[in-house]
C-alpha cells in the first residue's frame, strides 16, 4: 500500500492506495493550534502493509511557526516519528520526490507544494493544455499547464503576484475580506471588519455546500445550520435577525457571493488571457462555486471555457482530497 499525505494548515488528507482501490481520510486539523499533536494524528494511519509514503504540505505557513524553514522541519520530524522505518518521499515544486533529509535542505522547494502534485497528475492523466483550478476551504489555486509544461510560479508570494493564488476559499474566508460595503435598504452600507462570519456561512445559506462539508470551526463556535449561519452574517452589519429579515440576509449573502465570484473570475480571466487557455479542470470543495465563476466569465467575456471535473471523473472523495490522491498515484508511477 502507498500512502499519500497532504498536510494543510487547516486540514490533513490521507489517501490509502492499494492497486486500483483507495480509501481517503479527511481530517480537520488546524495546525495553528495542533502542530505539537501532528505525530499523534499521523500514527493512527501507520500499518505494516505501507510500502512507501508520498507527502505534500502547506502547513509550514501556519502561525505556529516563525518561518517556513521551521515549519517544514517540524512537519518532517513529525512524519519521521509517526512512520519510523518507512520510506518517506516529499514532492517538491519541480516535480521531484525528495528524501526527508534532502527536503529539509531544500525546504523552499517543498513549501506549499500540494498544488504541484495535483498539477502533475492532471497533466499526465487529464490534459496537458489546461488551467487547473482547485478551490479548497481556504484558497483557490489557478495553475496554467501549457504544452505539457506547468507554467505556475514556484512560491506562494510569486503566485499571489501573478493571479495564480487567490486567498478565497469555500469555508474559511472572512466576509469582510470580500468587501467593505453591501447594499441594504437601497443604502450603500459599511460593514464591520470583526471576525463575525466566513464564506462557509454564505455558502450554506445559498446551498452551495452541505452542512457536512462545513468542516471548519465557525467564528462564534456555534452550529453550522442555515439559521445560525444567518445570525453570523447579520453580525457583519452589527445586527441580528430581529433587525434584519431572513430574506434580507439571503440578499446580503448573494452580494457577498457575487464579490467572491468576481474576485476569482478576474484572476482566472487574467491567467486565461496570458496563456491563451480556455480548457479548465476544476477540483476541490468549491467545484460548484467554480462552475458559477466560469459561467459568469463566459457571459462577460464571450469566450466559453471547456470544463473538466475531477469529481465527475474520479468521484467526490478524490475532488475533496486531490493532492493526497495525486501524490500517492505519482509515487506509484515513479517506481
């Protein structure tokens, strides 16, 4: 069996790959609170029949660490402690599998490397001329693949600078990040910037995700049902459901959702124009949201995109955990 592990800042995802069958585990594990417990978590997935382990990560950015170097080293030490005497390979942004020792030396190459595994998997198995768009709980990756070459920049900072990384996700993005005003009672209304509500709330209200998919902590640590999501959205206007009706909350949520679509759509359009690509592979928790983004762009720019869905091709579990699935598949092919 090959294990594929994607250690994210908020979620850890593990794929157990046996021949053509697989089992995927999704674990909400906020590293900013639990980094010291990572070894304990990973040990639960150790077994005698594991032959090799492929790893990607983004958790080195968690504020439990003062630097990327510190984060990478701590995560790799946790992996070694959790899987003693196992062959562990870390996938880097150049498409290579590195030993733990080499990964520590080349820590910048394995930092934020999970998108690379997905991109190589897509290039080899789906299309070598496309834009990979992966919307997770926290971010959206927009990765151009042209003529069999991954054209993305290698660091998060460079990708932020070049429209290839958007810090908007299906769950964890504070609504105040999307905009500082909404229309309310025909008035352009200022919003609070307190951590009152996140995109998970509006996506529940608008039926873009299910209660079960709302896996992260809520800002008030309250329930994830539609009523409580509305309560949190009302707080962004320094208000509550006694002052703002549910119908008005739906309208406000729709305005935030439009801002979300505009932001991701703008970045996708820039990448599409720069690389002259209109085929798009979508994956992640936000596949439904990405379809809305693409349909909106199609209407605005009259340049219809061809959409390929990881969920439709491989199933929902793989879409929700593509980097862990991809790194397991790539490691097996590397043998």
